[in-house]
C-alpha cells in the first residue's frame, strides 16, 4: 500500500459493515423519533443479532462454533425480553417487576456466561494464573463500586425478598461477565477485529447496565434512561458485527510473558485496590454508619490486597525466571564465544602448521623470515638451513606412503630435539625441511649443521619393525644484512642443491662470488667434516 492510500474494507466484510450501517441508522431513528413505537427498535436489533451470528458462523467458519451458538442462544431471550419491555412502553403501562422480562434477561446472562467461558477456555487454553489474578483484582475493584453504589442502597430499600433478590442478581451477573471480559483482555496478545468487537459488546453492555442500575439505586429513578437504552442497542450491534466480520475465523493468540506486570497495569491494579479506602473515607451513602457495609468493604480490601500480593509473587517469579534465562543465555554465549575462539585458534594453527608433523609450514616460515631478516646485522646474524632426506623416494616406493609419512614424523622429532627453543623448524613440503636459527656466528652455524648430519647416523625404527637408514643434505645461508625472505630461501636452496650434487650426506654453505678465497669457497660448497669458517 502506497503512502497516502486508505485501506478499504474487503468485500468479504461488506455484510458486516452494511449490518453496522443499518443498525446505526436504527439507533439514530430511536434518538430522533418521539413515537412510543421507537421502544420496539431495541428488540429489532436484538433479534437481528441472532440471525447475524447464524449467518456469520456459516460464512466465516470460526475455529469453534459452540461459543457463538451459546451467545446466539442468549440473544434470543434477550430479544424476547426487549419485545415484552417495548410493548409495555408502547401501551404506556408500567412493566411488572419482577416479571417475565426479568426472568428472560437473567436467563440471557447464563447463556452469555457459558458462551464467554467456552470462548475463554478455547482461546487461552490452560490456566494462566497471572491473568486470572489480574482479572480477579479488576472484578473485586468493580465489585467494591457495585456494592457501594448499587447493592448497598438496594439492601437499605424496602423491597421484599423476591424483588430484592432479582434486583441484586443484575449487578452480580454483570460482575461475572466483567471477570470473564477482564480475563479475555488481559491474557490475549494478538487481538483480531472480531475479538475487539466482542470485548466492545461486553464493555458497552456492562456500562449501560451500570448507568441504569446505579442511578436507579442511588436516586430511585433511572437517570438518562435513553442513554442506557442506546448503550444496550449499541452493544447488541457490536456483537452482530463481530460475528459477521471475517476475522472471526482467525484465532487469537495468547499474550507473551503474562507474568510481566507493566507500569500502566500495575497503576490500574493499585487504583482499584484503593477504591475501598476512598469510598470509606468519602462515606459514600453513609457507609461508615453501617457495620455490615464496612465489613463487606474491608473484606473486599483484604481480598484485593491478597490478590495483589500473589500477583507480585508471580512477578517476582517471572523476574527470577528471566534472570535465570539471562544467565543461561550468557553462559551459552560465553561457551559459544569460547568455542569460536578455539575454532579460530585451531584454524589459525592449521593454516600455519604442517598437518602431518605439526611443524611450522612454509607460510609461517615466510612470516618469521620477514620479521627476522629485516633486522639482521653482522653482530646479530641469522642462519637459514634447508635440508631434505636422502633416499626418501626409495622408502616411499618400496615400503609405501604410510611408512614414508612415519619417517617424516621421525625426522621432524629428531630435528626438533637438536635445536634451541627459540629456533624454528619447518616442513616446506615432501621431504624438505628448513631451520631458522637466530643470533648465530659462523662457527655456531657450522656446529648446527654438524649436529643435524650426526642425528641421521642412527636408523629410524618405524612401524612393523621397519628399520630405515637415511641421510640428509643441508644447504646453509648465513645472513648478516637485511634480506628479502625469497632471496634467502633461494640462496639456501642453491646451497642445498650443491650439497646433493657433491654427493649428499653433507652440508654446503652459500657464499656470494666476491666472498670466495679458495676454489671450494668459490663453488660455495664445504664438507661438514672441516670447513673453513666463513
């Protein structure tokens, strides 16, 4: 929908809006007409709701039809009672009290209660104590007002037992409906238009009842009787529209975190609890002079306080549960971060180390060379030794690759055992290894090469009792000035080539041409047994 566009009612809801329009016109007619026949319009709307519910249930197919059929069953005696009351008004005769109309009205509330209870059970499912406690506080708060302004005045009246019982039955049934309405409102999260209309029907109905019976009880005359009548017609109209609206087919959803108590809801609940003390302080209807009324008000105040304490206990449990959930999530997050860090460390290790021998690989050697060779000097020289295993190909070809791999692991262990902790041993690939030795002079570097050659004198004992004798050839490059890693590796590799060409099982030192002073030095090859110091 683009900006500025107005959402139009769907065709499926056309019947609902048409019904609402016709019903509104009937209510306006009631207000502008002075004929006594206008009192029959309320009965017309009440009767039409029965048919509206039947049509709506048939067309829209709500998840459960039983609540709606019970509401329709309640509207039927409601319409009959409205018809009886209207006929008495048309004739200008006082309606008998208590009479048939009262029995029909009270019977209506029984069906309404059954329908709403069924609707509440289907929408909210299992019991949700937090929502029930909130609904109980709302009902008792309204009950305090009902007692002070409706029930108590009637109890002080001169009505006989039967009329008094019927009179008090009206506000009591209203309180029952209010408790169900409160539960529906306080436990439902996603509210469909149909659901909102049902709640609107209940609230308007209860408001009209409260206005009529409250003014009748306190003044002896129903003030703004037409306003109450309009309220009853509007409430019936809302119920009919709710049944015809297509959203009746969509189920409502429970509110999440029902134990959570918002600041606004908490304020409303506290205000309802304070109604009793305010009524007593204001001495409404001289209530302080009547021990029975004081006892009832105090009892309601105590019940409200108990419900509030229980509600706060649920809130505390909710807060504790959320705190536990937060701690669990924090621990899970910490574990996940630890796992991620370990994985990153593992990946980093795998990226810089040889998977077979666990030695540094070519990438890590290049990084170390770049760092080390940039600060070389004649005082702090660095040695780079490259070597490979003489006869490794024959071992692989005759004994197999698994034995060859085991030999490489054995070579890695011997090399690691012959170097200092600060020196690096790397496998460049195949049977080629490298040693990076820092802060060495020529003599020390020669000793290193000799130790490496000597380490291969003993045979390698491998799996399946294989004993393998191999030697190694070494190319040595001593670096005394900043040098590029690629250049150092190239020079050491050239020296290794010379060692292998000269007969293997020896070390050759790389020298640039201008450093030579003898024929051997000019070729850059020295025997491990007694080379001159460069």
